[in-house]
C-alpha cells in the first residue's frame, strides 16, 4: 500500500464535517457513555487498590529495616555481654610427646 493510498484510507475513516447517520451516532454515543461510566466506577477502585498496595509495600520495607536493625542491636548486646574479643596469649609450641616409659623389669629370681 502506498502512502497516498494510506492517506486516502485515513481520510475515509475520519469525519468529513457532515452529520452522522442517526444509527451510527447512537452507537458511538453508547460506546462513549459506557466508557465514561467505566471510568467513574473503575478509577476510584484503581486508586484505592494503588493506595492499599503502596501502603503494604512500604510497611514491608519498614519491617525489613527494623529486623535488620534489631539484628545489629542483638550483635552489640552479645558483644557487650561477652566482653571485648581479645586474642588468647601466645604459648610456645609444645614439645613433641616423649617416648613412653620403659616397661618395668620382672623381679629377679622368679
């Protein structure tokens, strides 16, 4: 389809400034009234749901941050209860285990 044919088709769809036939006007009017009522009913419902879900999402975010905050506080309380973490004093390496003592000799003359 060429551009000129496309423009002609678009021109045939658009109004020409004449009045519409009564049946076509009524059909368009019914469609627009239906669309208007759908918005009257639907927009408040959508706005209410938007507010509710936004509130839920914000509450979940707040709860997550409070959980993280309480975990940090618990770690701090545990550190205070246990005391400062000091390294154990260095001990010299132990010597290798000595050989086991020799077995006692049996008594003489037995």
